[in-house]
């Protein structure tokens, strides 16, 4: 039944890698675009109106505004699941390495930081409106991702996007898009390891990866950007720790040393399925450990990651085990 007002429950968001920058792929053959599960989407076009304060006009009222720069950006918030995670990792880190057939219908996938990124067309549709609305952001690249870890809830990944333009469409791009059958990761199945050993007293953690996107803000008649280039990759994060007898991080800070750190998510129902983020060289900051009262003492320790030039290991390696053959 057609509706007068749009609601999030009815939205259709389709995403597809572009063959040519800023050109939406043809999805007429179906199965070309992907309809991924999302928590929210803030991606879209905007263009502000700017005031034009004048004097000596003989009128105290404001004059017509001018148009500011067009912007097509925003974040996608996606629940991480054992199949769909590969789609987001390809968007944020670039193409996966050759997948490995582990037998029994299971495969392992690997992504490493530092690769070139694809651009994407992202269509947001409200097909159940009496007069359906369709708009597509073109030339969208992932600025990286943010991954918080905590004791409860679904594992979520936030992906900031920067696009070139937004266009109005007359129809859905793909009538039968790809859909991943969900097997979501819960934060309760998370772990943090240093040097392969589980770190004690971890209350929460964050992982923030940036592709260092640099938009080409050239002057054009259509007010769109020429493109967006990835620059230096940066990986930072933090650990929220309960102060105790574990000296692992204290010793690393005192020695000014680096360690291999892994954030991982697992499924109890499928013990071999896993998503892991391995960081080659992690350096921890010295942080204060305030005593705020008679209860437990907590400290937030920030870290920064680097490329391992001695062993030629990427700053970040993401590994996913599931039953998807390739991404």
C-alpha cells in the first residue's frame, strides 16, 4: 500500500562499485548492486545558502542569498556480520587478497591497508511513497572506518563517505540486488590480544582507521568536486582498562616498544568463523590513572599503529573466515 510519509523501515539503499568514477553502474541485469544491512545512513547531498550583506541599497531587508559549495558526504553505520563484513572491508581497505578455500565450504579472506580504493554509487530509495523518491550519490569513497568494542550489543562499524555528486533518479537501480544472509557478530564475542595473549581487564576499546581522503576542490560549473584521493593511512585507537595486576601495557610504555595487537570478533554458533583486525606495530601513550572515588580505577590508554618496515607487514591486516567464496 502506498504511503504519504517515508519511514526508515521502508527505505532501500543500494551500493555498487563504479567502473568509471561518478557514473552509476547499470543494474538492469539484476544482482549488480548490493543491499547491505544498515543501522543508519547519513550520506547525501547538501548545499548551504550564504548571506549577502550589502550596504547602500536603500532597503534594510536582506538580499537574495548565494549558493555555497555542494557537498556529498556522510556516514554509513553498518552492523558487522560474518558475511557482510567483507563488503565493508572491501569498501574501506580496497580489494581483498586472493581468498583461500579452507575446505568444507569455508573460505578465508584477507585485506591489508595501503591499497587503492574503489568509488561507489549509493542509491537511497523510498519506493513505498505515493510518489516514490530516488536519489544516488556518485563517486563515493570510504574515508576509513571506526569500530567500537564493548561488553554488550551488536558490533557496529561506522564508515565516513565522501562523494562527488548526487542525482535524482526515476527508478530503482537494481530490482533484485545481492543480499547477504546475516550472521551478526555480538560485542560479547569480542577479544583483544597483545602478542597473541588475551589482554586482561579490558572494559572497552575503539579502533579508528583513516584513508586520509583529499577532495579535489576545483572550480567547476556544476559545483561538484573533480574527485577524491586517498593519501597517508592512519590507524589510532584506545583501550579502556580496569587498573589491576597486569603490567603488559605498562611495560611496553616504559620500554617505548611496539607490540602486535589484535581485535577480534567470533561466533559461538560457528567456532571457525571469525573477524580479526591485526595491527603490526602498536605504540601506547602514557596516560593518567585518576582515582575518582572508592570504586574501581579505570584508565583510557591511547595507541597509534605503524607499518612494519623490517618485516614488510602492513599497518593493518583484516582477516575474515566464512562461507562466502569471494568479495
